[in-house]
């Protein structure tokens, strides 16, 4: 139970520590504060995993689910940081928005489990793809170095370290199997850090400064603050997170031969949202089910929820041991950049996999994906596009995930629900020119007449 539980932690460790690392570094936290934030997220991920696997009352799907910090919230949280004049207020504002989003999500959980039909693969696939794409600039920034004003920012040395790490991860994924393959990203970070030592960019001081035992003091970064725009943005992320978790529960239910019904989904969403609401009290972020661990359950055939609960215990222990959390602060930024390309690219790829199931032979669905992706990519492709808007509005608009999600949901309602006309809008080749489509339809009509 201990070894298999630890394997679940290894499979999702990089995913848990990446969001606090991204947000903390973006704010400019010191290595010690970054270690604290990372440890807090590990601790709250463990608590959320307990809620999901063991459950209390009507809370928890009681399936072998690992919960951790969702990637979906990273881009909106960075937008909150950008719009905050005093960076010391950034985390309190984020925490306040996460608490509200979690509470509202908990209330909405039983109703959301009934409304899942409004979030088909065409919507969820588009949003997950946007999550991965939105995070790629972060990986590219890491690859260039930690300080944009430093003389070696973007130097060949930094880019080489990022490239070496990327190659190491790819080789491990290609030529290894089983447990080693599952933790390829984690091993890539370790090996990349060792390779970086001769270059003089590896700093071990965070480990030396960290305590062996510690506790994530409640409201360490200040009491939560409640800003309207940030709350709206994180509530949108909550909807995305709940949609992903629902899809994960359906998939895992099939794998463990216990199909997730409406009651199970509602209980699972309560665990996600309660974990999210409680997480900021201990300086953690929004929690959600980790899809990569579903693959681990399928691969190992070990279906016990108590094994995953053991993994949650490891997460809690790591959160209570600052030395363990500080190890991630040792990893040089270029090394993180190389691994980030794989990590964030995998998120985008999983979104594309979902889109494959989105019935794209219908031109309506092609339009939904096309327009939603375009709207979501505006903050990346044209960062100053919304410069004339008020600062409060820019918190939402500068998050491509939030705007892309809203666009996808609304377009799906308009094209696939309101005044739906069955399959009249199907085309045989939606990516061909209009003339070719007309010609095909005309030929089909003529064939029908004869």
C-alpha cells in the first residue's frame, strides 16, 4: 500500500508543485516563501484527496481519485497578479476569490451534476486545450532564466539547459516502462538540476534554510481579500474544474467497474469544491481531480481507494516537511522550462484528445472550437488588445481560459441547444472550401432525385 500510494504521488507531484511555483515566481516571492507556498499546496492536496477517497457524509466520490492544484486556475491567477498594484495583495485577493468559488461550487454541485449535458467534449476539449496553450509562454520564459533583467537572460547556456532537460524527459518516456516512465518529468527535473551544477546556476540554499518540520500557518500571506473581478474569473475556472472532474469520475468509474451515477458525481464535486474552499485557509489554491492518476489505476489494475488515500497521507507529510517542499526551489528555472514544455504541452494534447470525441463532422462544432480558441488566444497573441478596458474587466478578459470557456459554453448553447434542428447542419468535409461543400450537397441532391 505504501509503495503504490507513493507511486500515485510521484505521478502527480510535478503537477501539484507547478502552479504554486508559477504563481509564486510571477509575484516575486523569495525562495523561502516559495517553499512555504509549495508545501501548503502539497498539504491541502492531501486533505482534498482524503475528502475524495474516504469521504464524509455526502462528500466524496469514494473512488481512487488523487486531488491536487488544478492548472486551470494558473492563467487567471497570473492575470490577477498583473492587475494588482501592490504585489503583497495578490495572494490574499487570489485566496479570497478561491474561497468564494469553492463555496459557490459546493452549493451548485448537485445541480451541476444534472447540467453536465451543457459541457460536452466540444466545450471541455476547447478549454483544456486553451489551458495548455496559455501556459506555454510560462515555460518559454523559464527556459530563458529567472530574471528578465539579468545579463544571461535568454543566453545559450540557459536555453541549452532547457533543451537538455527536454531531451532527458523525452528519452525516459521513450525508452523506459512502468514506474520510471510515469515519473519521467520528475526524473528529468532531478537529472537536469545535476547537469546544471557545473554551470553555476543551481542554488541549494533553500534546502539549508528550510526547517525539517513545519506547518502551513493559516493566512500566512495575509487575510483573504474579496475583489469582484477576481471572483468572477475564478468562478469561471471553478466551472471548468468541475467539468473536468465530472469527466474524470465517469472515466474512472468505468475503469474500476463502478459506473459513476448522478449521486456519485454530486458527492465527488462536493469534495472538490469543499477542498477548494478550505485550501486557501492553509495558503493553498483550487483543487481538482488529477487525470494522470486515472491512467495509473488503469495500468496497475490496483483499484483500492485506500491506496490512493495512502498517497494523500504522503502529500500531507510532505506538506508538513518544509525540507521536502524546498527541493523544488533548488531546480534552476531553465531546467523547469524544459520540463514545462512537456508538462504544459501534455495538457494541450489531452484537450485535443477530448476534441477528437467532439463530433467535429458537424460544422457547428467546428465553428464553436474555432471561435472559442480565437477568443481564448487573444491575451497571448495580442497582449494589449484589451488595454482600453477598465482594470477590473481586464482581470477576466486577460485570462484566455475564462473568456474561451464562456465563449464555448454560449456558442454551444446557441448552436446545439437553442432551436436545434437535428443533424441538418452536418457536412461531410467541414474543412473544405464552401464551393466544394456546395458541390457535394448538390451532387447528393441530384442523386436523390434520380
